[in-house]
C-alpha cells in the first residue's frame, strides 16, 4: 500500500477513567472518548465527516450529540470486534472519497449498566431455542465448549491455561490504569472461584465501564499531526458461525485464521515481522486460539508457548501489554481497547512500552468465536 492511498490513525484516546463509573451513561462514555480522541489528533469536531459505532446509542445519536452531520455512517455490529471492522470500513471509505476523517467511538457501561442494552438471548432467539435448553447461559458457559474439546485433543493443561492470566497480570502490573495489578501465580488462579468448568474467576474477563475512540484519515495528512501517525497496513474480517455449537472446528477459530490471512497478505508481512500483538482475551483460552490461527505457533503448542514466558515482559512476543481483558479492562466489547494499546505501542507512549515496536497486530473476537477482525498497524507506510 503506497503513501498516496494509505490511511492512518491520527487520534486515539480512552475515557478519562475505566473501571467502575456509575456516574456515566453509555452515551457520556462515547462523548468523553470522542472528545479526547479528536483532541489527541489536534482537530475539532467540525473536521469530522464520518462517524462509526455499534449498538445503542448508535452512530446517529453519537453524531448528533457531538454536533456532527457526517456524510459517512457505519453502525456495523458484530460483537466486540466491531471496532476493528469499523477501522477497515473507514479506510475503504476514505480511499473511495466517501469521507476524509472518520471518528470511531465506543462507550459501554458494562459494569454499572447505565443506559446499557440487554443481551438478546430470549426464548425466541436461535441460541435460546437450540443452546440454552442444554444449559449454556451466555459467554461464560458457552465458551467452555471449545476449550474443553481443545484440552482433550491437544493436552492443554489447567496450569497452562491458568498461566495466560499470570502472564497478562505481569503486564498489568506496569499499567497504572489497570483494574487488577497485584501479581498472581498459577496456584492463585486455580484457587480462585470456579465459574464454569474449566474456567476459574481469574481466567474470565473483567466487567467494567469505559470507552475509547479513534480518528482515521488519509496518510497524506500525516505531517499535519503532532503525534506519530499509525499506518493501517492491512485489515481483514471474517466469521465462523452464529452459535458456538455450530463452529466448524471447536479446536480452532476459522474467523481468526481467515481474517488474519487477509490482513497479513494486504500488509505483505509474516509472523516474523510482528513485534507486538494484541489478542482479544474474553477468557484465557482466546489468546491461545489467536496465536495458533495466525501461525505464531503450531496447532496445540500455544499454551506451552505462553507458559514458557514468551509473551510476558522480556519474552520474544509481547502479548496484551495493557493487561488485556483479564486484568486491564473489559466493558463487554473489548476490541476498542486492544486497538488503543496497539496504537500506543507503535507511537512509543504505552505504560508498559515494548522497545522498538514498528508493527503491531490486533486480533478481535466477536460473540463466541462468531466473528473476527484483524488489523496490522505500523510506524511506517507499507
């Protein structure tokens, strides 16, 4: 991708706080994140001509609240990876001339539930008819299905699964904004309350409030901004199945694999070029599936790869360096926060900065392995 048709992230910011924010509505979280991101880019709201977000309040209400009348709107909603797709779609819209500067926002009162929408899993829904009668009730129990099959077929141990949380807590300890920062051991994880076999409490994501926003524009404007441009080198999106029981293969994520292949091909990179990685971690096994789907390890080897210290501080492949959804924050749709950390690492302004990051890969998950978006972010244009 040349500089002439390249696209960059020029602004990126989160809400002033993440965690427990009962004084904020969902819309307020969107607005605060948007104001912060536009300021981070050194722009004003009148410079924005595209708006993207997901679920209620939606792009129309967010744009209206910010005083924007955009010529490009995107309300794509495919779960927690939606924001990665918004970046991909914004890049395409900018190249097509549909917009020049797109604001992507996220705000979610996941913990306090102020203005939050209910999870659609009633008796008349497809999952309500064909999964709930067998005892699954939302992500915690649904996500057990693939990991139990994976553990049986590939020998992933409970200790290796627990170490995913241990490794990410080591990163969170370096991040003042992380909700959980105290060091933990494998024994601590396995001694925490059992939630749904085989997940213990510390192997499940946080439930928090917060938001984030991005400003996406053309690369030929890179010199106009005070902060380093983060180039969007490659993008991909894909899906597997709408219900976890219908996955093509319980031991892998087809959506991760296909979206990753598309993003890597567009960027013209291989795994050897990647020096920072963010993989959506709603539960401890999701990074394992991501590492294997993108080819960083062979099938069945990612659990041992993490347990050997390769993804923690000082490891060869820094992974989820903000602490991830397991220790930093997880509002329900975590993808925005994964992108934010990828941007911070490429800009060299992260709390737990990895030296010399020039390519960061961000992997998003939507639903229970239903969808995925993958972004390749770089310090230099492709």
